[in-house]
């Protein structure tokens, strides 16, 4: 993987094998041993010859001294003969008797008599002079390598002429014959021992070859010929370990076998790791300590466009785009310098010049001394993910159709301004305006939902343009739902202006007048436009305004107040309306309902909340299913109509919690009927748009189905067409996901009254259409309404959908619908919505009771 220094290509110097080296060493040891033995023999012979020569000369000196003292001078001829006799012995060179002055009295050679000793034998002159200075009676000393000189004192007889005191006996002896003899004797006696030594040495060499060198050669060849990474490499060494050889070699072979087995296993792991690195979707880069690139995987090439050969050895600065903040690089290197892993985002540049966002994790690699030797970087191309995250974040706070703030983000803005109002009530206030378009529903019904979407976009642009032209940058515009918009304009009293009690109302009135004057009477629909759309359309803006002051305690209260004012403007057909005391009374009632509803939803037994059930019958005869409807009883206000508390819950976050409670309770009750009474039909539950697009809804649905055991295939979730205006992409994606994962079915409620077009039926995973009851109730008096029913049924049959007719109130309606046998009937003609026990008694009296 990493680039490594290639091994030297120089041919290695040829060396001898261990066997040849051992043979050579044996030969050298043999030669040296024989040489040492021969040297020892020569030394021993020389030492023995000297020792014996000295002993012999000492004995001879004693004899000659006695002869000299006895025979001199009267029998000097006899004395000379004795000296000559000694000289006939092997080794003698000189024998002489001297007087005290060094004159030769008698010698082996008669011609020497009377002459000075130093003249006749100058080689011994120096030694004789040294002997005269000594007091010892005799002295034997070496003279050269193979000669001995012997000196002894003798006493001249008093009768000698001339009398000179002590004389000297001198013998000069050659040790060569004795040395040769001793040498020959030693050689003769030591040759058998040498031969025995040579045999032993040869046997030892052969044993070493067979027991040590040959097994070593086998191990060496096995090591040279076996690939350590091969899966079965260790088996060859296991076989070698079983051969007859020293225990240490067997143990060595066993250890090598184990090591090869580990190497093979590690190589297999490394091969897997290398494969994982090469196939990893993450770009992986390894650099040296100077950030020079050593290796990268194919994912890096795919991400950047650079191949490994192009960038090997280059500093990774070639990826820099210049758009990453300097602080990011400082943080990166400071973290790596501490030996820690850095994680963050870098803006890099591809080979083609494009920039991309790299989500990187960079780790330093240190050696045993703590020195950083390499860096490993793992990167993901997070460009798309970043864009998606930004889009998701945008979608969480904005309306995707108009790109204005959504209700949640707008509520946060109102809460922020309200906090400023509480902090500085004499200087801070705000104008909160709820806005809708009069006649939008008719426009949508006439031209279709796509045209309605275009009109909403044009309205959003007009509101945004007026806000930017007239007010400061802190003003915000939002879309709260359908055709309802909202506007927040911060108000601040100038410091030079004296505070008054109505300064905020005065400023708010002026800002509202400016806004109304700026809003256009016509809106131009943006491109692209369908041929049947108008290029521009007249509009009537309706506004509900409230002055945002410290009197409000929460942002939701303030927004509700503006909505109440807008509702009064719509009810009284006014261009605008201010929030007043009458609205406050209505607001207080609504707050009381919301507070009680919230308490009920946070209490385990949900006091005041209950489900009622209304049957759905095939052709008005066979029970096919039931719809769960929620009812609420206020502890003080009494029963609250769903038409009142459900819109209030829709305006707050309670609608999601309420919808989840209805879902859990409905599936629990239906599962109980299935166990106890054999209920085999489907159940229908209404779903609010906010509940559907909530990220918490899928786990809530999963929990309700899992806890109750009710099958998702027999659960129909009813939605209105309005959701296709507020969040079509989110809604469709969520519906498809839930259908795929839980097999739930979907119904379009109040079909024919909303904003959607038939095109949506192709996109939605819909299983059922519910005809709005306003079309059904009049069938007895206005039979021409059957044309609409017939058209809807035809559409449903085209898309293979079920159809439910809501609002079958009497026999006339039921009779009018009789020609449609596949139609499901629902309405008071068959029974009012009833509590679970009453419904079960009426419709589920027995396990097989499916008809009433």
C-alpha cells in the first residue's frame, strides 16, 4: 500500500554455505592442532634435552674437578687423555682446565696448552669473565639455541708452578643430538595419540554435519523457498520439526511454524483490511509527517479526480481551494500537534476545479518515542449531504412553496420580540398582522392547485417586497398555512420622543396604513404559467392586526389574537380588523379550551377526551369498518364541538399530541373488538397535516400498532386535500414511507372541496376517497347531485379506489345511492357516532354479526 524504498538490486557477495564453512573451520582447526602438537613436541624435546644435558654436564664437571685436583700436575698426560675421552662423547665440542689467570693447563687439544682461554674460544670469553665474578662453585649456561657452557671451580695444588689459586674447568656442549633424539622419541610415542585425535576430530565433524548442519540447511532452504503468507506454509516446518535432530532445532522449527501460521493469518487479515480500504466509500489518504501523500484509495480518486500516480509524494496542499477559514487550519494543526484526532469540514478543490465539502477525520500516527511519523485522513464528500442538511434545516423553519418562515419559526420571532417588549415596555412594541387572500379558494377551484400555488408565491413576493421597502430588516413575513400569512413589524419609540400611553398603538396604526397602501390590488402570476391561467389576477387582502406589547405573555397568544382579528374581518367582510375586547373574550374561551385539552393530554386517563365510532357500511347493508371521531368535554364549559376545539389544536402544537392519542386509543379499541367480538373490518382515523409531516409520527404509528397488535393493513388514515398545498413533497414522501413500512391505507377526506387536482391521485398512495357530506345530504331534494357522485365514483374506479359517501342522513339519500353497490355509506341514517360500548352492542353483538 505505502510506497517503500525498493531493496538493493546489487548482486550480493557470494558466501560459502554453512557446511563448507564448517568443513573449512574443521580443516583450519585440524592444521592448527597438528601444528601446535608438533610445536609442542619440538619444545618438549628441546626442554628435555637441555634438562638432561645440564644434569650430564653437572656430573661431568664434578668428575673432571676431582680428576684435576687429583692428577694435576703430576699426571697431566693422564688428565688430558681423560678430557679427550670425554670429548669423544656425542655433543662435546670443548673441554679445558684453566688456572686462575685463564691460561689453559690441559685441554682436549694438546695445542691449546699454555695459551689464553679467551684466545682459543672467544665465544666463551664473556661467559667465563661473568663466572669469575660469581661465588658459585659451578655455572651452567646456554650459549646459543642448542649449546651449553659449563664452568666449575677447582683448587690448584700448592705444588703447582706457578701457584695461581683457584682454577676453572670449562666444558662446551652441543645439545643438538640430544634434542633430535628426544624429538624422535616424542614423535614416536605421540603419533598414536595424534592419530586417535584425528579420528575423533573427523568423527565429530561428521556428527556435526549430520546432526547440526544438515538440519540447519533444511531449515534454511525451507525459509528461502516458502512464502510466509501462504496459508499452508507452516506445515512444512511442522514436518521438519518431526525429523531426527537436536531438540533445539525441533523447537526452532516449531516456533517458525507457529510464526508462519501467525504471519499467514495476519496476511489474510491485512489482505481483508487492504480490500476494505480499497473498496471503502470514504476517501482515505496516508501522508508522511510533512503531509506528503504516500497512498490513497480509489474513493479518493473518485472524489477528487486525482490518481495515486499523479499525487504520490505531493504535499496535500494541492487540494486547498482557498475557501476554508484560516482558523480551521489552525485548529487542525494544533489538535494534531497534541497527538489528538481532528474532526471537521474542509472546502477542497477537485482536479476539474470544482470545490467540494470534505467531512474529514485526521489522526496522527506516532512511534514509540512519541514522534509523529504519518497522518491518516478519512474523508467523505459531504457536498450533497451539506446541501440536503441545509435544505432540511430550511424546510424546518420555512414554507417550501413560498420560502417564507413557517409557523414554528415565526412563533420564535414573535417570542423574541415579545421578550424585548417585556424588557423595555416603554420603548419596545410590535405590529403583528395576520393576512389572507379573499376569494383564494374560488381561484384555486377554477384554475387548479398549481395555479393556486403560483398565486400564493406571488402573494408572498408582494408581502416581502412591501416589508423590505417600508420597514427595517428585523421585520419578518411568514406563511402560517393554506392562504394565511403573517407579518411582524418591530416598533421602537425614538429616545427623543416623550413616552405616552398610546405611542405603540399610534405607531402600529401608521405602519398598518403603510402596509395596506403598499399591497397591490393585482398579482402577476410567476412563470411558467399554464395556458388557461391568467397572467395577473385581482386580489383583496384581508388583515387582522394586534399591537404586540408586554400585555401578552406568550407568542402563541399574540398570534392567536391576530388570527382572531382576521377571523372577525373575514366574518364581517372587512378589509382589516384590530383585535378588541370581544375578541379577547373569545380568546379567553379558546385559551380555556386549549389549557383543558393540554391537561387532558398530559394525564394518563385523558379526562374529558373520548372516542366515538360511526359505522361504514357497504351499500348501506354490510358493516365494512368504522371511523373513530374524537370528542372533548370541558370540566366547566361542557361539551366542546369538534368544529371549535380541533381548529384551536391545529393552531397550536396540541394537534400532533391529540392525533397521536386518537391513533393509540383507536387501535387499542379495535384490537380489543377483534379479540373479543371477532371484528374483521377496518378503522379510519383522521390525520392532521401537521401530524403527518411531523418527524415524530412514524415512531408514534409504529408504537401504536405494536402495542395494540392491530394490523396496519386494516388502518385507514384520512387526510384532507389541504395538506397538498401546505407541504406536498413532505406529505407524499411520508405517505409512501408509511405505506411501504406498515402497509397502512390512505383516504382523501372531503374529496371535491379542496385545492388538489386529479394529478395528485397519480402521486399519492391513496386507497379511498370520501365524498364531502355537503354533496350527499342534498341528494334527496336535489337528485342532480348524483352526477357529481357518479363522476367521483368513475374517477375512483379508474384509479382502483374505494369510495365512502359521508352524510347519508335519511332514507332518501340511501335510496339515491342504491345504484352504486360498491359504495360505502356513512351517516346518521345508520347511526350517530356512538361510544365504544354502545357501538359494540349495536354492531358487534356476536362474532359473526356483520349485518344490521
